[in-house]
C-alpha cells in the first residue's frame, strides 16, 4: 500500500512513498509475493492465485517460493470461483507472448486439475511428436505458436482435449469430435459467449482435415462450404500452430497449396451455401407448389451440390429446371 506525505502549507512538497510491504524491492527483483500471510489472502479470494500466475506470465515475473507453495496448498479453492472470473484470467494468460509460462504454472500448482481435468489428463500421455515430450508439452507448444487471436489461442489450448479419452494402440481415433464436445462443456462452464464457443468448437472439430493435390476444384469448394469462408483464416492459423507444436514446418501437409486454391475459389465467388443460390425456398414453393418441409430442404441442398460442382449452373431458369427434375424424382421414389 502506498501513501503520500505532504509538507506544511505554502512549502514545496515532495511526495514520499510509503512502502510497508517492500513492494519496490519485489518489483526490482521481478518477484510476485502475497501481502502478509499467503494462505489468508487466498482464502479471502481464491482468484488471487490465478492473478499471481497471470502476472507471472504477462509481466515475466517469478512467484516467490512461499507464495507458490501456498498456491499449491490452496488450489482446490479455485473450484468455487465463478466461471466468468476464471475466463477473464485465462484469457489474459492466453494473450501473453508465451502463454505456456502460465499454463505450466497452472498445471504444476494443481489449479489446472480444478479448471479442466481433461486438460490435466494430457500430462504423461505419450505421442509420436517430439522426442521426450508428452501431449501436454505438445499443447503448450501449439498455444505458443498460435496467432494472437482469442478464438485461435483458445482452440489451440483445447484442440487435443479429446485425446486422453480416445487413446488406443498408439492412436487417438475421432479425438477431434470428442474434443469438440468436451471443449464445449468446458467453455460453457466458464460462461464464454455462445458465439465464441461455436467458433472454437468448430475449429477443434475440423482441425484434422487432410488435403491431397488430386482434389478437384469442386472438392476445394466443398471444403470451403464445410468450414465457412469466415473461419478459414482461423482454421489455417490453428493448423499451422499445431504443425509447429508437432515439430514439423508450419505449412506442412500442403497447407500453402490448399490456401492458394481456396483464395482462387473465393476470388471467383463460388456458391457455397443456399444463400448464394439464384433461387430460394419461397421461389420453389411459388413456382413448383412445394410445401415447406424436409423435401424442400433436400431439393435446395441438392441444388447447392450441383452448383458447387458446376458454378455456371447458378442462374434462375437453370436451377428451376433442375429443381423440377429433383422434385419429380423424389415424388417417384416416394410413390414406388
């Protein structure tokens, strides 16, 4: 606590710094120390433990030994904190130049186990990435390598969340699907906005895509449609970080070639979803007499698929003819 001492009225005043807890010395030594008795401070507000770790990460300070020991001792208190308060501190840790500093402290103090047992379970899980490093090491490398954007950093932290639960014979089958589900539950516990939850889990679910040069242009357009043009940049940023975290070049797996092809398709303005079709559901209901319902939806999806294959088909007369044919075949199949 600091205070100012002032001289007598009319005299020149020189502020005097009152420093009863020797804070200046701690700042000079780049040291974080609890004020007074650490256990009491953390019992008063468990968030102070997360803040100590956040300051150590963002300021590149060391946590003084007795304070660090008290954090380990009081880690279970974090379970009683609100998700919103935890999310703020975690976000600041992830925004640091090297988030791994804080993430390692969370794990080493036992706080990570309170925040996410699934993340804590990554420690000791072997995988064939970098010699001598486990899954948790890979996650930390990936987070450090990720672009400094909140959604990308969160996705980097959670991208392999499903691996411990899916480990079998040296493989992690469908870990991206399981991981997206676990990530959603974790982010919901922190009361993260739904838009952010949707964006992060989408990246986690799709980060294992595989590109081969034999893809045709239609395959590239389908990929864009599946991912969404608005998510392409973040997905590639995650995959590049994942590559670096795996000890391979950032553009491994043909990322540069795929990105070039995606950019070319986006420049050409391909149809990727119903909104870009030259007709919509109301047109089909008016001109073909179709009712609203699943059949209408299936026809629209079939039209999207045809236009993804052949963009030149995207004009109103052509689509209406195609829709009539699809509707007729659907009716025939239903009656047969």
